[in-house]
C-alpha cells in the first residue's frame, strides 16, 4: 500500500508544482514605472528602451486561453467523476461482506480511478507546456 501511495504522490506533487509555473503573472511589475520615471528625469525626459508602454497588458495567444478554459472545465469534471467513482467503490468494498471477488473489483475500481487522475494530470501538464510554446 505504501508503494502505491508513493507512486501516486510523486506525479501529483510534480503536477502541483508545475501548475504554479503555468499560473505565472505576465504583467510588468509596478516598480518598473518608478524606475522609468526616474531614468526619464535624469535623461532630460528620454525614457530608456526597456521602458515599454505599461498601459495595456501583454496579449496572450487566443489558442492558449481557449485550451486553458477547456482544460480547466475538464479538470473539474474528471475530478468530480473520480471522487464519485472512488466513493462508490469504497462503499462496494465495505459492503462486499467477505466476498473476495467483489472486494477485488472495488479495489480495482479505485486503482483505475486514481490511475486515470494521474494520466490526466500528466497529459494536462504536457498540453499546457506545448500550448504555451505556440
């Protein structure tokens, strides 16, 4: 059992860590405005080249936002369905009353639900990576 938990914990932790990378903020920090204003004052009103117009945030690829929305909806749906399958399989496991065939069937259902979650998490990481490079 510990082996299964460790096997599942590693991909889930990798998915959690990498999801924070994809959620990075792409806007310019507010401190840059004061640096640009001070540099312009020191250079007679000429702004340095790295001071871009910060009035509008950088645009994202439309495909990225569409796929991101679809993947978020799929994540919620798969998460909810997996939890329901695990709960039902747990109830089947409890009510198997010693029947080894029923117990192993319920255990396999839980295992398949967890494997499905892991496979979806890994595929989501790969898709976010590929889409962000477009």
